[in-house]
C-alpha cells in the first residue's frame, strides 16, 4: 500500500511539473519568434492552383498569415525561398524508425537505449528528406514515444511522430519465433495476444501507456522466417481489436499480405490496409465499400523485389520475398480501379530512410497516379487519415508551420520531391541549404536567413 501511495505521489508531481513548465506528455510551448518566408511560388494545397509571390508569416510555430501584401514585422526573421517551390511538409503514414538495412538494432546484444538513439537518428533523416509528420508502426511503442516526446520538446530535430503500438499473434509476424524459449520469453514485451478479451485488454494497455494508434499483424510477413503469409488473427480477435481501439479514439492499421487476411481485416473495420500485397479486385472493391484506405508501401515491396536471389536475406525469407516480387503493385492497381482512397505510406525502414520520394515515382509508374493525386495523398489525405487535418497537411493560417521547399515543380514531375532544400517542422528550421552553405550574409544554419 505504501509503495502504491508513493507511486501516486510521484505521478502527481510529474504531471504538475509538466503543467507548470508548459510541457504535458512531450508537448512544449514554442518560444516566441516571428519568421517571414518569402516565396515566388507556393502550393498551399495540391488540389488548389499554386500561389505566386507570397509572404508566409510564422509566429510561435504556427502560420498566422499568407499573402502578397502582408506587412512584415520589423523584428521578424526573414527566410528567402524565392528560388524554390514552397509546399506543405510531406506525411508518411507507415515508417519504422528503429529499423534500417544499414543500421541494425539487435535486441539480444544491444540495449533499448541504443534503439532509442537509432530511432532519433532516423527521425532526423526523414525530416531532412521533407517529411514533417510520420506514423511509426513499430517495433516498440516506447521507442516511438521517446522519440516523439524528445522531438516535440525541442530536444532533437525531427518530424511530428505518431506512435503506434503493434499487436501480433504469438509467434506471428514481428514476434520472436524459432529460438530458445527462454530467449523468446525474455524478448517478449507483451505485444502478442490470443482471444478477443486478451486482445482488447492489450489495446487498452497500449492506450494507457501512451500509444496513439494500433498496428495489427493481420497476416504473416515475408521478413519473418517461418510464418505463412495468410490470416493470423481470427475474425473475432480482429473485430475485438478494432472495436476497442476505435472506442478509445485510436485508428487501426493492418499489416496485410495474404488475400484472406486482407479481406478479414477489411471486414473487421480497420482504417488502413498496409501493403495488401496479394489482394485483388474483390478485396479492393470491399475496401471501397467499407470506407477504408490503402497504404501501398510500394517502395518496400520494390526493395523486396530487388533483393530476391542476392543473398541479402535467409533462404526462408528469400523464398517468400520471391512470391511478393511477382505481385508488386497488384493491390495498388486494383485499388485505383475501385476508387479506393490512397494514403502515402512507404514502409521506410525496410529500405534506407530518406528515400521516401521514390514512393511518389512508383505511385506514378505502377498505378498511373497524377502528380496532384500523389501530392494530395502525401499531404491532405494523409493528414485526414491521422486525424491531423486541423493541424497540418496544407499551408493555411492557424495551422502548424510544417513547410518544405523543393527545386522544380512537383505538380509536373514528382521527382522534384527528391530535391528538398528547406524543411520547417512546427516552426523550427531543420534544413536550409542556402544558409548551410553560408550563401546569405554568412549567417549559417543558426539563423536560417
């Protein structure tokens, strides 16, 4: 009883400290500053005609005005982006900040603290590539939350991070399997469940612990040795997870590979199908009927296709990857025909971070999406999917200053997204190539002028 009282007292003290300092669960009040961004061409919303010469005023991390006749306050810091196309920051709804083919974290030999360091490193990499908001879908909600809160508090550069908790069946995709049972028990952090009641309880626990979304492994995955690509959770378990998460205000993303699992996840009411690898027209039409969206993750599927037979993965994984390689883009194309809402999601972490613009090129080449459709999927549509439409996704007064600038015209050629030259997340300048090169007043990256 004494220990419980002590813990309650600590919790109250921590909450009070957070309120007093202006920080509540990793959200810090922005320092007072006015920034005037000069632009010759601005895409405020991909669905709207671009603006010409404009001034974007940013105060305390938020956009206060945009126009061609705005009076710039004398104390404002000016950033000249007139040589670029200015647009809303990109949103990636499917990343894995702890993973990377080149920087690997081994939970057996390396600490969880090191995993958080890797997570922060990749968060900055994505931000510098133009992604001002990302949803981290695992492997561990606490890694995501640590990075989320550190970035929000201004302790490390990075995008806005939506932290998800993942759920698998025992031994399913992303879970320890085929090892010494004692090792698997040690690595188990409570992310698997069996039965509707236990699965609902795990969703509630994830919510209590700070998760903002749920990712379910509705099927097996090619990267996990040994498990099949078909449906994993039962229909009853899937429905329980989705209903519980929605009741708590959390969205549900479903890793789905085999067609049976894709179909089951759609019928359970998940918000997004991730990958949908072996889905076809029937699954796409059902997804449209149910009102769900597809996050195609074409970059990751293309990466898998390019590794087949190269020895990068074990023979068991390579065999499944070969199956995936034969159908890359199939569900995406079916979804396009069915009129399914497409949400920008790359699965960054399966392949190196910072290359997310390749997703846009694949959306054009594999599915015939226009540049406007692609940019919309990565801004306003993605923001709506994450319940962030009032906060980000377009450049408008009242919204967070999530702004990037690129060389070229992404409304004509989405490859321009590879040429990011400026990034601002919530009013903080993370990248300014002109300033970094010392080309303006010798001020350097510190001033951003």
